């Protein structure tokens, strides 16, 4: 995840305020409220921030800490732990694993499929993409262009076709051609529309009917929308068993702190982060490295 450092500049800028705070030697109530303010500013959110502060205050008491510098170090470890509690490993544990990408419009589902395809085909996997966004003709054309770039196969249906049947056909094709992973796109849907959410349940059910097994349902969230992403995640998780989150557009976002809200409040692991528009701009999520990068602000000191 080394290359990501500069892409995280905007989020890191928020966390770099901790370096100024470190210079205040004594831990007092003003320092506590500044810690709180920095976390909220970084879009960790009010609920997760108060959970974090509460834990941190307990530790400060237990460890009898009185220096601001040491509490910032403890905070950094605590943030790492909260992310590491969740398992970011990707599940391919099936004869033919199927990963379904879900989320609202424009968050980066289709682009993320290209990125995951690129990463996994470099790792030796034989991939079939399923153009399950049959809502707009342009959507399968977009995925088709990516399939060419990534050198993967693509199964699509007629415009307006039932997305479940397109994804089902992709699993049959993948099985027949000995492919090892199916990546299925879906149309963006408003999490507030009950019928669209029901369609998603059907997609998952049908994808499991043939030779494929759905081993990941990846919810794609746009990090630039901040706390609104939490609401999206809660609604999707009510309809389908979301196994992980792909957090996109971190390159243009100062709201990367949302990662901690997702971990604390939703307990859904982040599995990938997206940091740009090319098919190479995606990284498997590494909690330890991520937190190290956020707190790597020597240059600002
Ligand atoms: N900067 C940036 N742009 C992204 C990222 N992921 C997706 N995009 C852009 O967001 C827009 C919507 O992406 P798309 O994959 O079509 O979203 P979908 O509607 O969820 O399928 C496109 O212009 C993408 O290039 C990312 O990680 N960083
Ligand atoms: Mg799309």
C-alpha cells in the first residue's frame, strides 16, 4: 500500500492536527475536547468519536497517563486495533466463487470491478465479469471497455434483461470455461427504494442457484460523501449480507475518517480502498499500514 501515501494527503491533513496537539504537554480537558474535534473534523462521526474517546479516557486512567504525546500514541494503537478486529481477508472459498458489487449510483462499482479484475488476474485468476447493470445500455458498454483493458471475459444480456439471469449465465459460462472467479456488476440503487432492494435479494439467491457460490457481497461506498455512507451501509446490510466494503475516491477525499465510523458502528470490514480512476488504483486494505499513513505527519511538524 506504499504508493497510496500521497493519495491520502487530504485525509492526512486532518490527522496532522494531532502533531500540533502533541506539543501541548499536559493532558487536560481542553486537550480532550481538541482530540474530539479533530476526529469529528476527519469525519469519524459523532457516535464513533464518543466511543473512541470513552475508551481512550479509560486507558488514560488505567495507565495513569498525563502527557498529551503519550495519549496520541495510545489513540493511534487503539485506532489500529479497532480496524484489525475485523477480518479484511477476501473469501474465495468455493468451487466457483462469485463476488457481487452493490451500492448507490456513481460510487464506483463498475470501476472497482475493473480494478479487482486487474488485481486478481495478475494474481493468476481467470475471471468472468457479469454485466448485471442492465438498467442503462451505457453501463454494460462501460464494463465491456474495462474487460478489454483487463483482458477478461464478459457476459452481458440484452438491454433491460433481468440482472439475475445475466449473472446466472455468467456463472454457467465461468464453470464451462474453468474460470476461477465471477465479478458481478449491479445497477446503482437507492437504498431507500424497497423494490430495488428486493431485486438485490433475488440477484444473490439466483447467483447461488447454479454452479457459483456468492462468497462476497461488496458494498461500494464513496468516501467523499462522508457520514451519508453510513446510512447507505445500514440499509444495504438490512437487505443482503454485506461481507465487506470497498471505500472509493479516497484520493479526492478529506473524509477518510469514515473508516473508523464503519468499523466502530457497523463492524463491517473494509476490504479494498480505491484511490483513483485507473484500473490500477485499488489496494487490498491493510489496517496497520493505513493508520501508520494517517499518522505519518513528521513533515508538518
Ligand atoms: N478519483 C476517483 N474517482 C473514482 C474512483 N472510483 C471511481 N471513480 C469515478 O467515479 C465515477 C463513477 O464510477 P462508476 O464506476 O461508473 O460508478 P457506479 O455507478 O457505481 O458503477 C467515474 O467517473 C469513475 O472514474 C476513485 O477511487 N477515485
Ligand atoms: Mg456502474
